[in-house]
């Protein structure tokens, strides 16, 4: 799966209604909460077959950090 495809799935799953891009800060997004984090972990598992830890996700500050987390684990 391409990085852009995963980003689109992430945005759609979390149901973010405003315009965001990879540099958007997670804390600035109202929809980014504990449920969104759990959903993101499930997306990694379902679409990439990766078991990302909550601790790793917690360290992400932007959407790009999340995407890079997947890339680094996918290799």
C-alpha cells in the first residue's frame, strides 16, 4: 500500500472533516483522541500487517510521524 493510500484511509477512518496534510499536528485536530489512536493501530494491523505499539504511536506529533512509523516498521 502506498503512503498516500494509507493516509487517506487514516483520514477517512478517523472521520476528520477539516483539511489536513501530512504536516498537520495531531494535537490540533479535534478528532484525534484515544479512539482515533486505537483505530490507527487497527489500521496498521489490517492494512500493513504491523503491530505498532501504543507507546510508539504516542510519540507521534504529526500525521507524517504516523506514516513514517509505518514505513520504518514495514521494512
